[in-house]
C-alpha cells in the first residue's frame, strides 16, 4: 500500500474589488465578423449572428469545428412482441447470449432487435436508439439568433445558445486551461406526435480514421 497522505487547507474571506453581481457580465455583439475568445492557451471562434461554434485554435493550428443538434422520430409499433428472458452461456447466434453462464439476459435474443424483419418489433426506449425507419433523414435544430448570450468575467467566458424551446447549450472557456467545456440541457422533449431520438454531432477536419477516445461516464470527456 502507498503512503497515507492528508492535506490541510485554510480559506480566508477577502473582499473583492468586483461585486458578485458584476463578476459575470453580458457582452454585446454589435461589431461584425466572428467572435473569438482567448483564454491564454486556446482560442475559440463563434459565428456572430448565432454564436454557433466555428473553430478552435491551439499552438498556431486552427481546426474547424461545429456542434450540431437534431433528432429522428422514434420507432414505435403497437402490439410489439414481448421478448422473454434467455439463458446465457451459449452461442449468441444460436439464441442465447454470451454473458456468464447461469445468468439470464432480460433483453432476450438481440437478433429480433437488429434484423429488419417482421420479428424486429423492439420499440425505441431506454438504451435503445431506433429511428422510425433506417432511411429517415435527420431533422436539424437551428440556433435561435434572438436567444444568444455571452458572459465574461476575469476567470471564465460563457456562450449560451438555444436551439429550440427544449435544447440549450453553453460553451464554457476557463482562463489558462487547454480545453473548453460544452454543457447542454435537453428536455422536456415534446412527444405529442412521436418520441424523438435526439443527437448531438461534433464535426471537425481531424483525420482520426474513425477512432476517438472517451470513457464510460456518458462520454463526459472526448
């Protein structure tokens, strides 16, 4: 075992030269051209009319980058087949899955989900991304130009955009950090006519051969 460590921190209250109500101020956009925010390490550029992300510059290299939102209508078939539990431990193509022997897969035989046949009646739902048809086109959500805001302080810059009444996005750039954050809020998703498979798409010119790195916490980092 490694050494046991502890740390002591003492916090002192100090008066601020800037009142809390003014530490994060809204910035206007009356000028022309893109808006570029620099935190001392990287620069992020935004379209002035919509505040949409356009590019990122680091170490004298500029990378075009955009973040787009949209949705597909969810697959929902009345009278869907109920898929019963399947014992595990055998060949998945023979019907049973490949989990540990002695366990049950409560999702049943996945072939009924994946094959586009009359048996394929698995509705969209939790952990099931399934548009209404394989050929459905993406419905793109565009940012509202009238609902954009930018706030700046000595420590952080935030760029707020709204892409509908139920999708909101914040790009956050902290001072002297080699990265920026994208925070979003989705919902409540309107489902009057059908459910929606909502997607967020990052686009760059990086030639990554189809490979990217993340981890299992909801792709919190990419």
